[in-house]
C-alpha cells in the first residue's frame, strides 16, 4: 500500500533528478507525504470513533464541515475521525456505493489536496471576518 501511494500519488517515477542530493530530498518529502496518506486511510478504518481533533486542527475540520454541509456554522461537538475521513474521501471522488467499503488511498490523496485548499481559504476568510468585526 505504501509503495502504491508513493508511486501513484507522489508520481515518483515521473520525476527526473540531476543528482543524488535532489533525489534524496524529494524522496524524503514524498515518503513523508505517502506515509501521511496511508496513516489517515488506516486510522479511518481502525479508529473511526475517535475525535477528529486527535489528528486534525480546528480550522481543518471546521472548514471541511462547512464546505461539506454548505454552512458557516460549526457543530458544538467535534465530529468523529470516521466522519472527517469520509468527507475527505468524498472530496477525492469517493462515492460510498458499496456497504461497509472503506475509502482507499487514491481518493484520500485527492481529497487531502482539496481539503488543504479549503482549510487555507477558511483561515483567510476567518481572519478577514474577525478583523472586519474588530473595526466596528
């Protein structure tokens, strides 16, 4: 599974390196990214009932909740890790058609890329809103 994420997600075979130092740097970063995707995929299967704050910070899960539910209001309770993993997977194209089928690393990879953009926008707009409210 790890090799698949490294090969298919990081597209490591398409990279062309001029020297050994560049190869080492990219392999180090790509290895960490591949591990993170695989870790999240497996944690969603092994511990879906744990609070998502064990892995994600508030801006990430709140942005994801707002985006998936089309609201700016976050719930008073923290969602479970399983809920957040499914939201990320749905961003990556997961359809959840089969009963009890868990999201795979490919949809998690794609979903995490989108989630990072959504969370970054959430942080920016939250800061803008807070600063604007402070002026009044």
